[in-house]
C-alpha cells in the first residue's frame, strides 16, 4: 500500500505492518483511546496519517521503514 493513499483505510494488520509493531499493540492502543480509530461494525480501521501525527506528537515515532514491493 502506498503511503500517499490517503482515501483508503488501513486494517489492524496493515497498520501494524506499516508501524513495525505487533497487532496486539495496535489493538491495545485503540482500546485505550491512544490512537485514532474508526469503527466499521466490529472492525477497526485507521487513517495512517492521523495515527502517525498522534504518535509523533507523543514522541513515539523515530522513523518509519519503507516497504519495498
């Protein structure tokens, strides 16, 4: 997935892969209200740019590794 693809929402796995963290971290941060989440029925969806902004504000982002296809 392209980083600039702003219209598509990421699922938990996509966000975890993008951030280089476990899915359990994404679920926990979502549950605690520490990252922005969009509920789509029983599913969590994310705007990667919004999550990045929140993490940067908290000082938790140093760098994002680029995915190669």
